[in-house]
């Protein structure tokens, strides 16, 4: 369905438009206080989940809780479909570090051997 009013809630700014019913309308309303609470709660839950995951990543084992928290705050969850390439050997733009959170992947060399 359509939605409106989210920008004013997210950025605490004046309404960017006027909305007027053209027919009888039923809608769900979510107040700013509850919206902010849900966002904070969701972010805290996600951060805790990511921190638990990051504790299990061997290369990150030496990090403090605060350092893991900083990483957790900026992680971007990305999805790939079965058989879709995540990275390819010899790609020029090697600017992303991936950590497998869910599912399985296989790494191979150009000669077909598993890496």
C-alpha cells in the first residue's frame, strides 16, 4: 500500500506535503515516539546479533567489545542467490570483506580446485 509521513518521523522535520482523502480511507497510524522506540529496539537487537556473530569470526578474535560494536554498526547484510557469484578471482575492485552469516558458499581457484 501507499504510505506517507515517514520523513517527518525519521528526521523530525515539518511535513513535506499535504495528504487529503479522495475516498473513504482506513489507515494505520504510528506515532513518532513508538516509531523511534521500534527503530532503537530493532537497531539494538541487530547490534547484539551481529556482535555475537563477530565474536565467532577468528580473524576478529582480538578485537574488544567496543571495536566489534563499531563494526556491527556499519555491517550491511547482503544476499546472493544459489549459484550466484559473490566475488571472482582476479577482480580488480577488491574493496569488500565478506563474512558468511547464513547459508553456504564454496571458494575455488581458476584451475577448479577448492581454495
